[in-house]
C-alpha cells in the first residue's frame, strides 16, 4: 500500500490520494482520493477528521481482502483432509493436510506433502497406508498420541522423499531396525522429536549418496549409545534432551558428522574412545549435562566446543589435545585460564609438545641444542632445519606457523596452535591469578596470620586460666580475642591453599571455591569481623561509661554485658550463615568473601555489612571524642589512671579504623557501581590491611599492659608447678 499526499494551491484544501496495490499475479488497485477542506472551526475539523479515518479503514479492509484472495489457496476437503497448493513452507507443492482421522484417504491429485495432525485414531502406519502417494517429498506426523508402530516397509517406494518429521508420538517406543533401509537416497532431514524411542534404528543407509542435512532424535528415551551403534553421513546429528548415561567406545564409528549435539543428557560415563571413528567433526555440544571428564580421542578436528552449564565438568583437557579448536563455550571462567596458560594447566602435555624429539638419530641432540625440524608442505617438499624459537606459554598462548612436526621419526599433525576464543572469559572477580596475586602479599599473610594466631591464643589462655571476677573489660577482651583468633585461622587457611595452588590456581579453582574449605573460611571471616566490631563497640561504650559517668551508679553491669554480647554472637552467626543459604555466596572469589551482588538479596547483604561497620566506627569515634573532651589537659597527659587506659583504647580503635575505613569506602563505591580498584588490589586491603587489627588487638590492649604480664607470669608459674 502506498500513500501519496498532494497539496493544491488553495490554502484551504488538501488532496490526499491513497493507492493500494495487492497481489502478485492478480494485481488489484484501489485509488481513493480525498479532498479535505481545512477547517475553519474545531467542529468542522473534528467532522472531517472522522471522515478521513473512516476512509482509511475502508482502504485497509480492501487491502486485507485483496491479500486474502491471493495468499489463501483453495482447499478441497475430503474426509477431514484438505488438499491445497502451497506457496510458503513447501513452495509449488501440493499438500494433503489431515486432522483427526483414522485412515489416510486416497485422492486423485499428485501429493507432495503429507501432514497428519492430532489423529489419535491412528495406531499403526504401514506401506499400504500411503501406497497411493509414491510422489511424496515430505511427511509430517504431528501430535500422534496413539501411534505405536511404523511398519519396516512403510518408506519402501518413496524414492523422492526429502524430509520426515515425527513430533509428539508418545506411544512410539521403538522403530524397526531396518526402517530406513529402503528409504530414498535423497532424504535430507529426519526429525523424530518428543517420542519415547529407546534405541536408534540403523542409519547406515542414510546419506550414502548425499550427506544429510539433519538427523534429530530430540526428547526421546535413549539411554545408551552402543559400540558401532550409529553410522551415517550428516551435517547435524542432534540427540538432545534424552536420558543418555553411557556412550561406549567407538559409538559413532564410520560416521561423518559435522555437528554432534548431546545437550541435555546425563552423560555420566564417557569412554576413552567414545568419539573415535567420527570423521570431520567440527562442533560438539555437551551442554546442560552431568559430564565429568571429556575424552579427547577423536576430537582432533574439532573447531567449536560447547560445555555450558555442566557444573560437574571441573577439569578441562589441555588445549594441545585439540589441534584445530577455535571456539570454546565452557561453564567456568577458570577453564579459559587453562587455555590461556597451557603450560601452567598441564605441564606434562606442554612439555611433550615443546620438547618432542625429531628423528631417531637426533633425539638426544635435540635436548641439548633445542633443535626442531619443521616440514612445510610446499611444492619442492624440502626439509628445513631451523632453531626452535622459544615460545612464552606463561603470558600468552603459543602461536606457530608450521604445519607438521617430525618427532623421533614420526610425522604427526602440528599441535601447538593459535589462540582459542573462550567464554565465559575471566571477569573482575575471578582473574587468571593466584589467590594472593603477589609474592610479597603471600609472605605478609603468613606473618600476620601466625602472629595473630599465637597472640590471641596467649590472651585467651591467660584469661581463661584466671577467673573473670565479673569484670566487664576482661569479658569483652576475651570475646575480642576469640574473634581475632578466628580471623587468624581464615588467613592461614587462605595462605595454605595459595601455597598449594601457586602458579596454577585455576586447576584448583572449582574444588576450592565450591568446596567445604572455602565455605568454612568465608564463615569464619564474616563471623569474626562482625563479632570483633561488636566487641570493640561494647569496649568503647564501657570506657565511656567509666570515664564520663564515673559518679553514677548505672554503669554497665556484667549481666547486662553478657546479654548484649550474646545478641552480638547471634547476629554474627546469622550474618555468616546467610551466604550458605543462598543470600550472596562465598564461592564468588578465591578469597571466599561474600562479594556476589548480582542479585538484590546479595546487594542488600553486602550493604548491611558495610553499613554496620561504618556505623560502629562512627559510634566509637563519637565516644572517644567525648572522652578526651571530658579530660583536663593534665589528665590527658598523665602517665597512669583513666587517661592511660583511654589512650591505649584510642590507639586500638584508631588502628581498627585505619584498617577498616578503606575497606568500607571502596566497598561502598563498588556497591554503587563505581569500583575504584580491581579485585587484585582489593585483596591487599581484604587479606592484609583489614586483618592487621586482629594481630594488633591483643598487643595493644592486653599483652603490652603490666597487669597482663603479671597474670601471664603467674599462669606460667602455675602451669609449671602442675607439670613439674
């Protein structure tokens, strides 16, 4: 439809011409010329607008009717079947479309497409059922809920058949093994979807002359692919969303398949040679499965590998085992790190390809001189002896231009290869680096962790050996020491795992971040950080009461302090448990901190942690400002008494604030969507600066005091007396 608008010379009138052209062979045109006078008032304007709208509606109706006469082909109805000429899906073909029938009727016309839909009355189809339709090129059996059997000779005389579709035949549990034996050599598409087949029939007769385009057995009940069970030539073999548990050795032996999709199956057990015998396999899809190990034998020609949403696939084979791989769509980003750093991933395979010997007479000499022989497939076929250039596999993938290697007398395909495009790529939370990232950080974490562990252990030992005597500061000091002791355990746990996985963390990433160790470490650090802040707040308030309200009797009692601290324990345990219940996650990063803010619940959780820490230190800052303002100049500089205690606690709070403030600041900026530092640098704050207060607390508050030294010597004397 086209619309042209011509405006006359008169300022009061408009000529609107609407031209409608419809149809391909039958051309119809409707010309509507509207002369609209420009309104002189709102009422005239409304009347003429309504008139124009009605005229346009008439034009649209004419257009639709014209299209209908062209697009809708005549339909001859015979026993719930419709014979019609097709112009869309099967262009220039005659279709017999039947619905709700029990017997396929015979018609006089030559039928190319047979479609049977929603016919529960048909339980069996044989050669006689379609004996009158030898010119069929396409068969569609859709929603045949009671179809139980297809005769082995049903397709015997269909020499022009190109496509066969069987959809939603829930009662169809098996096909005769030789059902496709006499099928035409022109068949291009075979789809049997959402039936209940348990065994794939013989496909060896398909694709013998011309390779088929698609063979699909999606949504059936296939469970085992037997040795030599599938043999065909096809561009796409789709066995998706079955119940395949086992693929035996050489299951596809003799097949030529470009794309093999096993998406949505169990794949519990893949044999070492499951994919051996497949020629020219370019794409393999094992996504949405329970596959654990990927056998590489037979996958040398593979170009695209898909193993998405396969959580049990924790180890990926070396990239050197895939000679032609170009794209990899995997489940975890650290698998892409394995492809990026093949030497760190699998040094044995890397060493084999790097130091492969060349000829029997040069095997020993190659190790000494680092000599390789490259054979270029050129017309003159000469052998070029060149010095092998060292390739850096630790920082970038290996790239080579040679086509063949001669290793110890054997000519083998070149396996060092160009870069593989891999997804999901390492992100900001999980870069391709070790847990600590820096060597100096690794050393510092060990020092801080050991010092914090020993110092807080000494404090708890001395305090527990002495009676509390209902002392509020002593009770709070013990809680603080226990919280810092948990932080030390977390640091040493990280340090040990970092030492174990040094230079190859991505090989341990899944087992660590999704294992029990990371969950324990994450629980300990959240619990200890919250309990430590809670105990420091109470210590500050207790000092504030002792100095600001020294003459009042309503001080913090031991019983009330125990109740408040019990609430702090409940709060800390609850906050540490939430990531274990799905609110945020400890598996987001290698340092096991709940940094998952992809969901609203995770964002609220992290916001709560940061807000609690910020509010606690604002409260402590307020209390100590009041403490210092309440003391006279002489008292502030006194060597003993309350001022000495206040100064020590202020140093303690200042240390905690200096260690925690950067974490809170950068945490809020990242939460608001403006991260100022990456994860690599944030590790310096989170596993070094932040835990320093766990090491400093016992020294600043207890170990360096004269009273604690007296108690420590007394405890040592008692222990010595008991065991001597």
